[in-house]
């Protein structure tokens, strides 16, 4: 069982919002259980993975080659079949 760090009662405001006192995170994932228990898990948002300009250029070149018919022979993947 985990130790309780803080315990307090809170009330929803007129817009149905609840304020967390001294919150350590800006974003939380909320799980609402059938029995009324609400679990808040802290989330840290990060910058999504970005594809570099060099990679995008290589992908464009690959599509140009495909459209021009400049492709390799088909791969034989029959050895992986059941």
C-alpha cells in the first residue's frame, strides 16, 4: 500500500471543475471507476517524433523511383510461410 502524501476534501465549482492543490504536473490521465473512485495519473507531454527533412527527401526519391519503374526484383518471402 502506498503512503498518502496529502489528504483534503474538495468541491466542484459551478463549471464542474476540481482544483488540485500544489499539483506537481500540468496534465493528468483520468480513470473513473464504476464505484466512484477517480484515479489521476500524471502525464508529461512531449514533442511528437518528427521526421527529418533528409528522411522526407529520401522518401520522395523512393516514390519517384517507384513511379518511374526503377525498382528491384520482388523478394521471395515463401520461406516465412507456415
